[in-house]
């Protein structure tokens, strides 16, 4: 990007014709021709926690309360819930009760592709060690505050064209943004004082006419009486 700074409008136009436009066409062509990789089988086999079971139990309770499940079906699924050992077993109990983006667990590890329609991953979801993200003309938000990281070093492979990739992370992780591209920006608002051995989220890839934003929730402020404000 340094080569573009300080240039005149005529010079910028020439550089865009020689470098930017061909690269943009190639990137968009690759995005539109690509297909979603198959889900990572290993994510289904991760062990479930008590909190994961509680999330699924809440969905089952709501489903029997509003008639989506009969009482006998609810009883069967609750029994299966407490027998379940893996995230895959838990996720199967609610697939027919809620749309994908509202599922209490998302264990498929499927990458994100947003083409002129915004996408978001949030809640309890599994993040593979290498996670491809594509955003063309629409933003992508990855909320990692409740996510389950498969590795202590997660690489987000980004392809962003005319859009913004936003990462929302807990305060005890470290974020490294090492993307390349043209007419792109980076805004890093994550504290750098992560503890030793903290998980690392590294964003690589290409950003063209877009942005990467990394942020962490602000800590609660102390009031004048010494209590924390939410």
C-alpha cells in the first residue's frame, strides 16, 4: 500500500489499471468459482461440556413448551442429551428445531462465504485451526467470545473485496493481522497485554478496498462508589 501513497490521481488511475483491476477480477473469479469445503469431521468428536448440554436443554424445553415437540419426544431427547458425550451428538438433537444461525451449537467447522449478503458466526461454535473466510460486497462478523478454538493458534484465511471483516474476541487472546492487498485498512482495538501462552488469532490473506477490524469488549467501568458498571 505504501507505493500508492503520495501519487497523483493520474498515477493512481494508471496503477489501478495495471495492478488493481486485474487482481480484483482474478480474486472475484476465484471466489465465485470456489465451493465450500466439507465440514471437518473432528469437530463433531470434540467432548461436550455441561454448559453445552444446558444450551441444548434450553432449546428442547422451549420446543416442548410451544408444541414443536410432543412430551414423549422431549423425554427421549432429554435422555439422549444426558447420554451424549460429543458436540456432534448434542448438535443432532436440535437440527430440526431451529434454523442454522440460531442453533445452540455449531460444530460443523464450516467456513464463511458472504457474497453480497452479510454473514455472522457467534455463540457456541467450533473454530478450526485454519478457517477460510470470504467476503465480497458484504461484511462478515466472527464473534469468538463463546467459541471453542480447536487450536491455540487459529489462522483466519481472509479474502475480502469491498467489505469489512470484523473479529470480536475475548480480552485474553492475542490478535495478529498480517493481510496484504490494495486500498485496504486495518483497525486493531484488542489489548496487547494478553497473558503468556494465550491463544493467537492470526488473520492472513488479501484485502482489497475493504477493512479488517479486531476488537475486544471493554472492561466494566468502576463507578465513583467503587462498584463496577456494566
